[in-house]
């Protein structure tokens, strides 16, 4: 698997929502039909913040 520059993709069509963004099908000259995932930074930040809070909670509960 290798990254493909967005500028080389044609005919993007929404496919499905994922846990961290949205997935599209697209056409590429060399590779044919490919999948493109657009990451949603707001979701990533939210999930990372939740992870940090859980980790802090675990750390605090071990020191009680």
C-alpha cells in the first residue's frame, strides 16, 4: 500500500463514514479504483482527548 497524491484522483464518490473521517471511492490512472480516507481532525482530537483522560484516571486510581 502506498499513498497517492489527492491531485491524481478523479471521480471521488462518498462511500461511508468511518471512525475518524469519511471514505471515498476514486479512480486513478495507474491503480484503477482506489479508496481515499479523509481524516476529520475534530474527531481525532476528541478521541485523543478521551484517551488522555482515561489514562490520567487510571494513573490517579493507582496512586490512591
